[in-house]
């Protein structure tokens, strides 16, 4: 294990061989990690599509001129990663895409009849962090879902912003997370309003001021030394938290300086009202682990686990074990389940159990001489549950329901 590992999620992702680190804040996704990442993406895509978002894919390389239009080339924090091609042209490795998406829209939208709409992407970002720690919680190269919305009126924007908040809450719930929506600083993205979705955790780097009486919560970066709830006057409690995502009311911050305008019903030219809404996909993986782990490994919620079931065959060189195990795997796969089948003959039962605990698939099915003598398979549906012996038909019937 690397000596600089601080977070639980980082340790378990490295130890379980979900990721491979080649530099500070730079990680490759290995087979297990990529499976989890793709499942998280599916949950996110479902909600973005339900909002009417159209998926696009913008560029990593972004021309310097676009960033100079908004003034962010020189003052973006942290400083941009930049590269120069063989002709001397300079590009940024995109940490975010407000400039490019605004340019894309200003060359297409002309009238209020073209609005509203939203586009999103799931794409690699680059952030020149001074201190990249915490594994996937703070990387220099990472996968992000960013949604951008475009509106003719403040009322329409506010309506969509509320829909996104609800969609994000469903995303986190489906990933097995309870979060607090908090008022936040707009930072380098800018705008007049933003909210973060925070997971309360003792390992968190952020401090959130939470009210126990009403739903008010705010990042202390925004409210500073505030001690009393501004809504109900109750004393606020300071909690450590991890940011899961961030959404912004951009207003006309980008559209005004980049001349992304539309003509309204009165034939007047107005800047498009914009919003942006981000979720770090890899970061969300790490947040899930921070919330769902035990002393020996990960405890994935079923919706994001790398596999639906982990079948462990003890002494698989014995055909009396291998036969029923292979039949069970085939039956599970026919029902649409993805199965991790451990049929290694050269590995002891103890190591198989240790690795199964580390990998963290909730549904574990053990096939051994002992279980077969007791009438079936040793089944555990979630970590910490006492295993029970089930026949194949009973197990499959239970999975249907």
C-alpha cells in the first residue's frame, strides 16, 4: 500500500485492485472499478435523460481564445493545465466546459422559440490540484457528468433548477447515499447561486453548518462564522462532510460576455439564462465507499456493485462441487445477473473469503461439500447477515421477488 493514503475509499480501492495509481491524483480504472463506474453512469444517465437532457461529448482540448473571452484563462483556480501544439497554438485541458458549451449554443440559438433545452456529457476533466489526496475524492484527471441548461426566463430556469435538485436526490438515493443539500460558494465557476450535495462523514474536508430544526444547511466557505440559522434562529451544528456534487445558477455570466443572445417575444435581444450541474462520477464511487464499508472491505449497494452475485466454489477440482456451481452460475446469468465466479483450485477457502469481503458484492453464494450435505448452497444476501442454506430453486425464486 502507498504510504500517503489517507481516505478509507482510497485504501480499499487500491487494495481491492479497483484502481491503479500512476501519479498523484492520476488513476486508471481496472476491470472491477470500470464496472462500478459504468453502473453509476447508468443511474446518472437515466435521470439526465428523464429531465430531457440531450447527451453530447465536448473536447478535452479547448482553445485559449474561448477562455480569454470570459477572463478565466489567467485567473481560473486552480491554474489550468495547458499544452501547445507544433504550430504554437495554446490549449487548455478542460476542467469544465462553460466556455465551449456557450460558444456552441450562441452559434445555434437565435429565438426564444429555441429555448429552453439542456445538454449533458460524461467526460474526462483535468484539474491542476496543488495537493491531490484522498484517491478519487480529489484527482487531477477524473470523469465528470456536467449538464448545462439554457432558458429565456428566470422563472423557467428556477423551475428546471428545482427539477435537477430532485433528480440529483434520486441519483444519490439510488447509490445508497443520504445527502444534505447546502448553500455553497460559487467559486471558479461563478454565478449568483449554487448548492452542494453533501454526505456527512467524519473523514470529510468540508465543514457544513446544519440546522436540526429546519432544512437549512450551508458550507462554511459561504457563511463563515454563522452560528444561528437565518431561517428559524436555531443554533447551527458544524458537521464534517464530503461534497458529492455541485449545481449553479450562472444567469448571464457567460452568455453576456460571449454574446450568446436570443430574441424574445418583443423582438428584444437578451442574454440566455444558464445553469450548470456537475457530478464527479469517480468521486461518487469513492463517496459510496466512505458510506458503505466494514473492517475488511467494501459493502457495495446492489445498484452499483461490480457484480450482482459472487459465487464461491470451494475445492472446485471436485466435480461434485464444480457441477452444481457451474449450473448455478448459468441459471443466474440466464436471469440477467452478472456473476463473479471464483473457481480457483489453487487458492484456499480462507483467501477466497478474505478477497470476497474486500471486493464487497452483497450477494455471496458458497458451494462446498458441507453446504451440499446440508441440502444446498450457503447464501448471504448482504454483509453481516447470517448465511442460510437454500436449494437452487429456492435461491432463484427468491431473486425473482
